[in-house]
């Protein structure tokens, strides 16, 4: 077998999370692998598979439960390419470990939150010295870059780890590409529209009259608006990401936009898990009012979400979501 892991490096770290039981949140999230809109990974898998060479080591940054890793390994067959899944969620990493613990090609590292400094660890703080010295042949970030607060530091850490001949592959459905057609959606922006349509339903439909009084409270509404924006961050333009990458010593070699069909019912199923973030103002979000919603409140939130989506998408089976793909090379010194 090709040498992937440097001598003395354990692909499975001796961390407490590796022995924890599987969590329902991770198991529920992992089901998105079966959703049609996760075809957004197909192009990235094509890119990585075409680039992969025997003995390479790829870093799957924000790799979560290992959805991308599984698809890439399925494509590569028995090709000896290593994948290091790096993520901040021990629950997600634990599920990824369950999937790949017998596959010597897959390793795992957790990014911890440094509370006193108010930030996540950088890659150089997470990886073993031998891994840092070896470097990565490719770094990939899928469906996550729009969530990064300290993007400049993250990009710098990628550049420091990436070998001179390496590649950086980024993609997200929450980047505003300047050429997005009128009939395509930035996928997370559907949440704001669902919120607005649901407000109209509550104001007009007496089935939901009991929620009207709270909406007259400006402080209450503002708090829930802020919560929604924490769950689903405001979308930033493509140029913001390109500028940050160039400032971080990357040359952008390709930018593509692709239309990914998203089934309305599957997007509803995904958003229903985050009903507090989408429509927490219905009955009050626990993080704001300090009490868990009743079963009746949750049922009303989901009903409002469904009816709002029916209005927005006019009963259509699916909608077009806009995905942006960015490929970079490390700039020569």
C-alpha cells in the first residue's frame, strides 16, 4: 500500500469523542445524502477523482459525517488515496468514524472552539507536526464556506498546509454568483421568503390567530429575526470569496456555476429539523423565550412552513438551486 500517513501519525486520534455513542442529530443530518440536491457533490467528486494520484492525501475540511468522503471513495475504488476528515462537530465525526473506522485510507481530526479567544482552531493547531510537514495534496470544502466567520484565517491555514502542486476545491449553494438566472434560487434565501409568506398566512388565517399578538412586539420580532440570521447567514457575493482567496496567496483557476435540482419536499424535510431557526417566532424559540415549544406549536410551525413553500414554489416538484464552484492553486512564492 502507498504511504499515506506519516510514521507515528494515528489516523484515529485518542480523543474522547471517538468512544461516544452515536447521536440522533448526526444520524438525522446524514440522511441528506439521499436528497436529490446533494447532486451538488457530483462535480466536486469528478474534480477530485480526476486529480487524485496514488499516495495523495486530501483534507475534507468541514467534512461532517463523511458524505463527500464516501462518494469519493466509491468513485476511487481501491485507489490508495487518503482522506482526512476535519470538522468541529464531535457528533458528526463520530458517525464518520463509524462509517470508515476499518478503512485505512480515512483519518479524522476535530477542530475545537477556543472559548477564551472566541475562535475555532486553525488547521496548524489541529494537525500533528508530521502531517503539517507532509502537507496536503488537495483541500476541499463543500457546502460550508458560507458559514465561516474567520474566513481570512481559514484561507491562510489552507495555504500553509497545501503543497506547491496542490489544489483547493470549494463549492457552496449560498454564494451569490453575478450570473444567477432569475429562475434559480440561492438555497438558504428560501428561508427568508418562507418567513415572509408565513407572516402573511398568520395575519390572514384565523387558524393561526393565537400568534398575532406576539408579532406586535417589536423586540420579540427583532430577536427572532436575529436568530434566523444565525441559523441561515446572509449570503455574500462571489467576489468576496475570490478576493479573500487571492489575498490568501491563491490563484483562482476556475469559477463555475451549476443549476442543481432541489426537490421541494426534500428541502422541506431538511428545514423542518431547524424549525426553530426558520419560524421560531411561532410560539417563541426556546433560545429566546427560555421554554421548549409544545407539540402543538411545532405542528403549527411545520404546517406554516409547508403552506408557505407551496405558495412560493406554486406546487412544483422541484426548484433550481444555484451552486458555485471555485478551484484554486497555491500562488508560487
